[in-house]
C-alpha cells in the first residue's frame, strides 16, 4: 500500500480511499462514533483488568502511556516496553501448547544470569528478544495518522493502522528488531556458551536501540500534541 486519502462525508461517516501498487482504488466506509461513545469505551478500557503476565505497565514506558492517555482522542489497550526472554516450548503430539518462561528482562541482560537459567533438560529452549509494542485505540483515522507519523519518525517503521467494525480505529506501534533463536531440542543444547554470549550481546544492542527509539517516540508525541492542541 502506498498511501491513503481520507474524506469526511458527514459527521458519522468517513470514506478512506486506498491507492494500491497496481493502481487499484479501494473505498472503505468507516462509521464514525460520537465523542461520548469513544469516551465511554475509553473509560471501560482504562478501568479493565490488566491481563498481561506482569499485570502493570512497564516502567520504561509509563510516561509515554500517560501522555497518550491524557488526550481525549486516544487510549492505549496493550503495551510492552521490550524484553529478552528465554522460554521452553510445550509440545504435545507434535503441536505447540504454550510455553514456560525461564528468564525475562526488560533491560540489558547479564550473560551469566542468562546462562544460569539455561537448562536443556527443560526441553526445547528458545532465546528471544521482542522490541516495544504499543496498541492505541484512536478516535478517528486522522488521529491515528498523527501518531503513526510519530512512530515512523521515531524509527518504528513496522507500525500500522487497522480499521475495525463500529468505527474502531487501532494503531500498532512496532518495529522489526525482533530476534528469536532455538538453542536446545529434546534436552540437548545446540549452541556453545560462546554463541550464547554472542546472542546476549546482540540482544543488548537491540535493547539499547529500542530504548533510544522509545525516547524519540515520546518526544515526537509530545511535540505533535503541542502543535495539535
């Protein structure tokens, strides 16, 4: 998709014209909810139970989430500041059945601390790094485009907007800095400690870059809100 143009036809309907690579034009009708409806749904979201493993917002993005939620036109629905994980895949009859976390950190990782968590006897171990992910419900498509621009400028170039039923507009802020490497299978370690050190070093580099992008995102969002007050 190259770009889109939005026209507000009435107070309750928006038409989004999408121009695709093959010059095809698709027109999507979006039912626009009222400010009162959005405000009610925002209150329900913020008052809901946090179902994440941690059960609260990560410290590294608390200010970012607060700045976004302080605006009437936005509400964050889920978030993670980024994390390094070591987990064991639960496999039954050839199918994945969830996983067991052996190690997790939202900051740079100490290699010895990670190695102490590596126990091949646990089964199929996977080392993984996930960058920041932030889902934001937006009042209108124009509001989503505002934060989408901020995300791109901050380096989160895999961010995107989705249009759902009943006027639901969602922005996902994300990047392509992920890393996922199997390190053991059937109780046998497949890599050396030297390679584990290499993985941790690469993950720590990604942690630092992710933190820098998150700081830039906060700055971009603050500046955008000041201009669009």
